């Protein structure tokens, strides 16, 4: 049962118990275990550029990607290289080894939520696209300003399933029911060929695809979404993937690898997959899928949505 009566832009998801995780895909999703969540207001869509811009205008918030790394944290780095920026996805022209993420991720000085591709780019015409290049602290700051919070991983997964507990996708077990494209994911050969049957390159405007059973949009694909859950999750028995996230750079900080001697180990769980996920490389556009993302690592495929206790 859901309702949208009281909170504009949010859906009330009635709580309950469900089987969390999956035994069919990646090791970090195992074991399947029982989880219970309470009644929860959930944003119907990821936070957009327009909404984030209102937050910035009201608070003056400066995001992680817009702040130069501290020289005290990178004592061996060339100070000229310690500039604000973020990781931007760039498709390759030919097939490349899929264990070399540096082939398709580039460190771009000046990239931020305002300039998603770097200096000269802007979010003009992209007001309804999900905000990207935001770190975990940026997401939590927005949530606090909005009188909300980030969901736990269990809350996010429960809501994303839309009542279809045990189904592979938020809409069922068929990736393209009757041939219909249900989410913004990568079609073709990653990272050099994307056939774009949905018509979008990169992120897409929120609500471009059908909602799940709870009326929530973009819970699969488009952008990964931050949660409040630490990675690795402290609960006993949950397997952890020691490798870096499949379609995210292994970059541990907001600095290019050549100038990042200090590793950042603080991570949070992100959920939902993104427009870069493909079955040949990252079959993670599913409610059960999860990855650990460094809290200060900002990229062009990570965003967030908020929740509020009912």
C-alpha cells in the first residue's frame, strides 16, 4: 500500500520484511537474508540538478568536486596538480580489456555538478537530469537541508523492489518485457559501443521510464545512489567484494591516481546501477546489486535520493 497524500514528490512506502540480496549474481550480494524496514517516505525520483541548485543557492554549499584537495593530505604531490575536479566517463573507440578502468575514466579538472564534462560544459537544458559529481557528504548535506536523510541499504532495496520481492528487476524477471526498454542502462559492448535504444547518451531526465510498483522512478539505471550504510557492511555473514566497483573508477580520492598517495578507505554502499551498467560488464541495475563507493570520490554516474521517517 502506498500513498502520496502528505509529502510533495515523495511516496509513502508501507514497511515490512523481505528477502534482501541475491544468490544468483555477484558475491557481495550474498547471502540472501531477512530484513525489516518501517514505514518510509521515499523521494519518487533522484535529486535533480534543479533541486540541487536550489539547495546551493540557499546554503552556499560547495561540493567535494569543487574543492581542491588539501596539500596536507597529499604531501608528495605536485601542488600544481591539486586542483578541484572529478572523474568523467569517456567511451573508448575500440574494445579494451575490461579490467583497466583507466581506459574509460578520466580525471577532469573543473568537472563538477555545474560542469559535468568539465570547463565549458553546463547543466543548461538538464534541469531534470539527476545531479552527479556529488560526494557522500554533499548528499547528506542536501538531505539535512531538505529535512530528510539518506536511506539505509535495506530501506533503499525494499523500496526499489516495488513489492516484487524476489524478482530480478524492479518490474519483474524479464529485462525487456515485450521488447520495452525499462531503464537507462548500457546496450551494446561496453565501453566502446552503446546502441542507445532508449535515445539517451549519459544520464536521462528523471521519470523517462516507467515507475516501479511503489511509484518510484529510476531505481534501476541512470545513476547509482548513495545510501547511509557503511561498506563493508558490518553485519556478519555478508560476503564482500574486495575488488573495486565494476563500472566505477577505483580512484580512492578526488585526485588523479598519479598524485594520490593517500588511500581513502571510507566507503558507503551505493545502489541501483547506472547508465554505464551492461550485462557484459556490470549487471547491477537490480535492487539486490550493491557496490562500495569512496565517500570523496565523485563521478559522472553517482547521484542520490532521500527518504523521511513516516
